[in-house]
């Protein structure tokens, strides 16, 4: 068994190359964008959107010719510094990001999106088998495989969060977007001075009676949680209680958050949130609760 130090050193070198195994995902593209120069940079972001929308419908050579246009100099810089493999644009990431943009309503007024949806015969690659469109069998096969291995919910969170992260939109992140992007939701807290009574802890029947969450098991200090895919994970009791307290005892939301984050990351994230929020008010000091 390798030591922690050996594993750390190996991970340091190989983690940036994980895409060779798992391919590009909304999560990996999000991480690249967060490390790029795109934060609050709407001009460069708009050029990247243009590139990705175009790249989603054409081959790499055609996309590269488009990228060479003088008007896309901002996008070239972002691609060269953040979305490339061996000095060549990462076409897989670019096309996936383009389809993530198409999956949302944010670009409904872009004529290119309208016409490409018409060619696919549907709203986006996740909406059906594209038999109503005019794509070739090979194009359909490629796009349907991309849809099969990519979560639509993650695609939308990537696209909708992108326009807010980059400043293309000044709207606040939703709780789900903020959790996906690791940003603050910026949703104001209610005026608690006028609340007649403090929030009371839920009864055992309220907490466990009609949800997929199992009641406390035999493991001290932990809660066995049944996820929607049938798997069972163990969540620390303090984190479990905190999350439900600040999210109106919404068990389905808890399950969704655990599945998005993974049990270990979920526990770490909300244990930190609980430490910063002893009164269980939610969203304290920039901590995202969603």
C-alpha cells in the first residue's frame, strides 16, 4: 500500500491528466474556467461562448479557422492558457461546453442556436434521439454518446453559472448553481427580527416518516442515508442535522446535495458551514448552504 506522501506526489502529476481517462465533464470544465481569466470578464466570456456554440456544430479544423479570426483574440487567449491539450484546442471540452450552453434558455435569441436546434430536431442533445432532425447518423451517434455520459443537470448548472461567474449576467447564483460553482448565492437573509418564534427541531416522525432517509442506525454519531440510486452512505449526525435545519428539513434536497458532492465532500463542506453558523441561520459569512 502506498503512503499518503507517495499518493499525494503521484496525484499532483496525474490529476491534471484525468481527462485522458474520464474525458471532459461539466465539473472538469468548471474547474478550468475557475482557474482562467474569465471571472468578471464578460467580453472574453462572450467570445468563448461564440466559439463553443460554433464548435458544437462543426469539426475541429473548421472551429480552429473560426478561432483564428481577429475578433476572437480574447477567446484564443483563454483557449491557449486553459482549454488546450499539447498546444491544440481541447475540442472535446469546447464542444461539450457549447452543448451545455444550448441546453439552457440563456441563448434562445441567438440565431445560430435556433438553427442548430432545428437541425438536431430538438432543444438539445439530452432531449431525445434526434430522429426528427437532419444530422447524419455519425453526428447523431457522437452527440448521443456525449449526452449519455453527461448529466443534464450538471450541464445546465455549468452553463447558467458560467454567465454569472463571468459577469455576462449580474443575476445572483441560485443555491444549486452556487453549490456547483463554489460561490456565494447572495440571496439575502429574511428579517428575523419579526419572526414570532424561533425555529424548532423537527420530530422524528417529521424527519424520517416520508423521505428516503433512514433513521439513525447502530453506528454512533452517523446517519445511514439511502440515495436515489439505491446506494447507502453514512453521514455524520452533526452535519446531517445542520443541513436539514437550514434547509427547511428538505430531505430530497439533502439527498441531491450528497449525490452531487459525494459523501466525504458533503460532510467536509457542511461541517465547516456549521462551525461558522452555530445558530443555524443559513448562508453565514459567505458560506453557501444549498
